């Protein structure tokens, strides 16, 4: 009932952010604080720009990656090379 018409918070984090026990505990605390504060929907994406760049032309690696594209999830390998490059480029900050 609370989720109807609610905002979705999208967070993209470096995959390095969740390495180690302290990092995972911090992520858990972030999620719990958001939900206890009244948050309803949270989407967390882990991005590794180097891996995505490598997977643009590597179909084997691309099969192991799932990305968010325009409101849906898709295997990186199912996308055109142009779309793969676009997604890889947008993950580098």
C-alpha cells in the first residue's frame, strides 16, 4: 500500500564499495536506515567500468553481466555493441 505512487531511489555504487566485511555492513546499515526512515523502493546497482568496457567486445564476459536499461534488466550479451558501449561509457565518472 505504501509503495503505490512512491519514488524509487536508484543508487549506483562502485563494486569496490562492497568489498570486505566493513563495507557490506555499511551498505546494510544504509539500506536499513532508508527503509526504517519510510523508504519504499530502493534499487542498488554495482558498476565496474573497467569490466563493462572489457565486455563491450568480449561476448563470454558479457554473458556474466546484467545491466539496467530503460526500466528493465537485460544480459549485456543480448545488447548490440553500440548499446554496450553507450552503457559502459555512462558508468565512468
